[in-house]
C-alpha cells in the first residue's frame, strides 16, 4: 500500500486512484489546497503494489534516463493559433495533427462549475480549443486518466510528474507504443486556496460574479506581459502585467507552491519521462517577439518524428542556445520559511489577499537580505532590551 503518513509527500498525479483494483483510493483536496490520495479502507487493500509501482514521488529514480536529442524554437504559422495560445502554439498544432490521425487526445481545460483545471478527453476537434493556454493551477486528473486503455492510440499532455506516473503505468502494461507523452517546463503548482482567494478578490473588486471565461495568458498586451483576464460574458478584467497581478505575485515568488515542488521535484533541468517537452522560450534572442515562441526538447525518436510532422504547420528552428536555461528553472527551489504561514492565512475566510501578499514579500525580502542566524540574534536582542 502506498505510504500516506505524510500527505505532503505527493505530486497529486491521481494515478494511484486510477490503478487501484479495489477502488480503495480516493483523490481529495488537502487542507493546504492540493490534490492528495486517501485510503478508504485499509482492510480492503490486497497488497497488489500497483499504487507503489506507478507513484512518481515514492520511486526516487525517474522512470526514464533523460537524454534530449535536439532543442528547437517553434511557433505556429497560424496567427490565430498564436494569439490564443500561451507561447508558440505548438501544443495546439500537435493536438490537431494527432487528433486528425485518429488519436485520443487528453489535455487540460478549465472547469467553471468547480473553478478548477482538469484533464479531459477531446471528443471533437473544437474541444482542442479548450486545451489552449496554460492553466497555472494543479489539474484534477482522475476522470480522464481512468479512460486510458490499450486499444486506442493516445496523445497525453501533463506536468512532468503526471507524465512520469503515466509512463510507469504504460510500461507495466507493455503499451508504450500506443502512447505519445508530452510534458511542459514546469515552475510548480500553487495552492487552490490562493486561486479561490484571488477569484473572490477580483469578483468583489470589479463586481463580477460567475466568471465564464478565464485566460491565464491573455496576449492583449503581448506575449511578454503575462496578462490574466477574467470575464462573465458582459464585463472583462485585464491585469496588464504579472508585476501588478496578485496571483502571479504569489506564484512567481514561490511562497505557496505544493511542498513537493521545492526540494523534492525530480524533473528540473531536462529530466523528463516524456517523448517531448514544451514551454515558453524566453531569452535575449526572442525579447522583441511579441507573438510567442515555444522552446521544445525531444527525448527520443517519437519526439523527433513529431517535429518532422509539424513542418507544414509551424516554423521550426534548431536552436543552439540553451533552451533548457531559457525555459526552465534548472535547479530545485528552496522551501520558503514563510510558506506554511502564507497558506494558513490564505485558508482564513476573512483574510485579505493584498495584506497576505505584502507581508509575504516583505518577509521573503528580509530573509533573503539578512541571513536567518543574524536575524534571530537581532530579534533576541530586541526581546532582551524590551524585557520580553
């Protein structure tokens, strides 16, 4: 049985619920706002070990030894695809290519009923539009992942940890040939407590209820602006820059990511279990490009074949620059000392997201500028002088 003594030691991929033959595992949301597994009845477990075999967290080694073949800069030739995609539109072009070739395509959409990101299976080509654009929150996977089979051919998009779990499962089933796996350059996933607090804040500030359209990367002000937009169909809110947006302020300062996204992330740099990896290609070379460019790494012949098949729909350049550095945080992140406090404050019903953010950033700055040992001595001196 999978070890659930510490629920923080979990990527939340959901595959343990998918593979359990006893249907004895349920993915729930933790108090910190992340998806975690729950054992329903310990006595029901038959010790088959499947949940342990496919777990990307408890298996310390990555399922594949990452060896990228080539790195590319790619963007769609279709301006409409570029405008409505987060970066270069490569994910959409890959989806369309394989959907029309008879593959089942599994990607992520935003569910407005539950205000969450979730994996789903495209039933028609227009469904691929729902997969467009990054969703910078953890996706609920179980409903879609339970539909995987050995009869059909599958194209699956996910975070590196989700793709690693799927790779472990299809290796066990000996059906790797039926699957093409695509992961992303991942910064980590923030708590849903943040996302819900953010929606509440925007709703009150702009007097908008029941958002019907959310775009995490609206390109109204260009690719580099990283603009989030929210609309109820009648009124639209654009936050022009990540520097002035509370959601991105929390997300990019790393103060409320999933605990496993810090020191225990095994997928930084080029480490991957996918056939191909995609992400924004930042850096000096494309700093004046306002439409979007995707950085792409291929890991095997499947990945290379995808590149060949994209040449009709995309502009493709083999890049000599370090795509990995330009797209991805290369090293693991250090868990901020204020993380638990931030998440605890986000969980409070009447807490102010502006105040939480201000306190978090000030605290982080203090701990970065002043070493903690010196800071503790200063605080002790203050207490002594005040007779505390």
